C-alpha cells in the first residue's frame, strides 16, 4: 500500500484570510530568494483570553522510535535544504496560558524529498532509511516555555500538506498532547519553486484545506514564518496544553 493511500485510510490558527494578501505579495517579492517575508500564524495562546487547547492530531505512521535518545537542538544530520529555525512555545491552559517550563518537546518531519528517517523499504516509503535518524529531536522548554531546533524546511509527499509533528510531555514524562504544525502555503510554494537544488518535485500536491489532517480546520495549528529562501526561515508557533 502506498503511503498516500495509507494516510487517507488510516487518519480518519486565527483564520488565515486576513493574511492572504500579505503572504502572497511578500512571497512574490521573495521569488529571487533574498527579500525577507514575514507571515502571521495563529495567535492562540497569546493571552489568558485567547487560550484554546491545541488540536490533538495523529502522530502518523512515522513516529520516533526512541525519542529520549535524540536530545538534539540541531536535528539536520546530513540532510540538505533551506535552513529552518524552529521556535515552539508551550503554554499551559490551566495556568492562564502562561509559559510551561520543563516540558519535553519531540519534533519530527520529512526531508526535502519527502522521506522520513527510521522507516522505509516498503510501499509506504520505498527509500530505505531505517538505520538513520535525521530530522528528529527532543528539547526541554526554558523559563519562557520555548523549545528551539535547527532544522531544514520540510519537503512534501503525496496526500499530505507540509507539516511538522510534535509530541509534548510534562517533566515527569506524562504525555500532554500530540499535534502537528501547518505551514503557510504561499511560503511553501516559494521554497519549492525557488530552492530547486534541494526540492525537486515542485509545489506540494495537497493543500492545508484538502489535507486529511488539517481539513477540519487548522486555525490554531498554522505557524508564523519569517526570512527568505537564500538565508533561511524562522518558524514561531504557540502550542497550548493542559498541564
């Protein structure tokens, strides 16, 4: 069974419209890769009055086998791609959406070709990457609730929009939330049509709106992005949990 078939079978941030014109015009200027863009993501978790627990999502068919073994800030390993600085802030719904210090945050995502480490050699992912562990890492949130990673802009594979998986635990190891982070489509289009030395498949064939994870609404899962193709991007995102 192909991976896109599996996903469709197995898988069951503020409204983005106000930002559409800004995103599109900014990404047009970024077509040469050197002009900074800045896109707004979800404002969820910004205050006690704007504090909804982030949606739980499937961890998918490619979770990290032993995340405690990959306490890493730089998760790139040998993978090439447009640089991506990932800054995730964990907020506690049960404490007026204040920062949650000491949370364990695992992330994982595919490489520029759309492949995951630790898996492969099957119809779901023909490329066999079972013995490598790139683009997977764990960090502990600081006093500001932030966990940071050095990574690359994810690629895409058929049946899914561009995304990052996140699993959050409290300091005792209790699971608090499994979720995913969505990306602004126009920035993705710019990356995939400009950084063709890394991303060779063109634009993603699945939008956030048609994605089988995000299609029920991704308001609170949409990341903010700033930067450009030449120098890389910074992703910022709040995730609200009940701790």
